[in-house]
């Protein structure tokens, strides 16, 4: 099907090849965002403006609008102001975009893609970061500016926790809110997407007994780095040097390894302690698990870097 009128898919570029207008219309109808008046900026068009804004760093909504309509010479494109775009976004609200995200999110993993699967399991990682949001009275009331012993942050911030597919760096699910809550609070909301045949890589901030119990309860496996001060009990030693232990209600296998990090400033060696629900050392050797955990840095941290590079435009679309 092809949409009619000046805002047909061909005029909106490649976005409609990924997000068909029928899908947008269905989401708007289900969320009550269609509206009863025919406006200069129909709800469907506003959705595409927001999607384009999330992909276009540092240029703002009005410049995004000009890019979307730049090839419509000779057609009756309405004159739009930045204020009109702001009002259109306000009318649309967040529900249609959240529903669209739920339809599209996922690992988008092509078979055989590097880092996508390990031992037949989908490799994912959970981690968090803090991002600036616009310095408006509404944002300051919802998420106060952070402070430390030296100063107050220049902008209010949100805390974002995401589940990322390591092979493709696609966002499978995400949760965010004020920085007054910790990463694991938002991480609990991601449990709906964890399932069997998935292994989740976790940093030290996500290794509380409660959080690991929750992950194990989804039937997903995990591989988590423990803090240096944590000393889980030794229940049984395996031949590869790992040992059986327990954290909370979960039986885990502990792997201790010495890792050397080399940078331009020198070399640093430290002892890393990993915990996993993969208890069979013959099926999942310790050395292979250590190599797998390296994917958390290689994949997830790169995903954060990509997000942060355009965070201002992206956050204008979600706040």
C-alpha cells in the first residue's frame, strides 16, 4: 500500500521502509493519538519527524522538518514553525512512541553475525548510564540536577538502563527515570525480555543477590563480574580451577582470572571474579567464559558511545 498526499512514504525517505506508515497508523489508532481534526501536522507525520530527529544530531526539530520536506518542491507543503512542531509533539504524547518501540525492539540478529550467539545462546548485556535532559522546569521537577562535593550538574539527568544484543548492539529493551533511583531499579523492568537460551553479561553494579535471583528466575543464564571484596563460599572445586558456590538462592560457578590491561600509560594487572549459572565446566570451559565476558566491553560500551554521541537530540524525543 502507498499513502496518499504530500506526505507519502517516498517523500519521507528510508524511514518508511523500516517503519511502514500502516504500522504507525495502527499504533496511533490503538493509543488514541490519531486526532479528529485535520491539522497541518497530522499525527503520522509528527511520528516520523520524531524518528528523524533521533537520527539527526545537533540540528533541532525545525531543521529536521526542512530535511524531510526539502525534496517536495512545487507541492503545497505547509509553513511550519518551531512552536508548531513543539505543540504537535505535545499533542502526540509519549504513548504512541512507546507502543512503536515495543513493536520494533529486539535483537535484530542475523544468523552467523559475530558475537550474536555463544554456545547456542543469544548474547546480551545489561548496563546503565546517565544522560542529560533539557533544563526546563518540568524536567528539573521530575529529575533534579545531580550534585557532588564540588558542584551541581549543568543539566538535569535521567538514568537509563538498557538490555543490548551484543552481536548487533540493538536495544532489546530500555527503562529510564530520575537518577535518584539506582540502575538495578530500572534493570528490574527489563526482566520481561529475558528468557531461556539467552546469556546476560552483567557488571558489578548488577550483582546483588536480589537482582541475580530475578535474572535466574527468567530461565536466562548470566555471566557477571563480582566486586573484589565479595567472597562467595567454595562448595566444590572443578578441575579447570573454577568452583561451585551460591549467591542468594542461585547456584553459581565462580571463575577467578588474572587480566592484564595495557594502555598508553602502562600495564595494570588485576584479579577478576566472574559468576555464572553455567555450572558444567566440560560444556562451558572457564577460559571460554572469560573470553565471552570481554564482549561486554567490546559491544555494550560501544553501544553507549553511539548513544551518547547524539544524546541531546535523542532525549528531546523522549522527554
